[in-house]
C-alpha cells in the first residue's frame, strides 16, 4: 500500500519515499524482496536528478537485505546514477552508500568506499570528517569487520592523498580512527 502511494506522487516528490521503502525491504517476505527492490530502484533511476539524489540516500540500505549474489549487479546499476548526484547532496549520498558496506564482500566494500568517497572529491577535511562521524553515529563503522575496516582505512588514505589534504589534516583524521570505530553512547 505504501509503495502504491509513493508511486502515485509526482516524480518531483518521489525520491524520499522510494528510497525509504527500498531501505525497509527487509519487512517483506524473503521471496518478494528482490522484485520489490528492483522496481523501486528502477523508479529511483528514472527520477529527476534532485529526487534521484534524495532516493540514493536510502536506496543502498535495501541491498543489505537482498541475496549476496545480487549485490554486484545492483551496485553496478547505481554507478551511472552517482554521476548525476547534485553537489549539495553528495555527502548524503556518500553516507547512504557507505552505510551498506558491512554486508558486502571485500571487492564490493572497496568499490563502495571508492565511489562513496569520490562523491566528496574537492569537499575537504570537514566534509570527510562529517561523513565519518555520521557513519560512526549510525553504527556503520562498528559493523565493519577487521578486513572491511582495513579496506575502508586504505581508501580513506587514498582519498586524502588524491585530494591533497595537508599533513595536519591527514593526521587529524588518522588520529580519530579509534574514535570512528568506537561504539556511540
């Protein structure tokens, strides 16, 4: 019923409902999840850029409740959409993408971190720190196992190098690593 209501909205208002519904795909019976998720993904990809960006904040969360053999394909379908994300919404979309990393295999974890961080290119230390802090608050960094966390740290380091962070900025991020990985209280 909620899906039908969301799909009846004009495309200029569908982003948030479509993304949220996809992120809550876990409430459906296992056999129905893939079909429902793909329908919501298709709707999201057809939305205007502003609404696509809004949908992409929550859409990747739904991946965590799909069979793992579909993860690579679904992420591959999102790649062109990431190029359409509006600058003002890139941090939100990066956050949404990075939130699903814990449920992926190592190759996809690396891809997700590369894509998520690439959305922050040129945004600076404050944007990176904000996204990492929000991931910590949501428990997403704590959900990563040690291999996944090492991949994430490596990609964060590459990101800081590629964006020419100053040595003090790199040190501040690196010094915060234990805090990022800690459980929020």
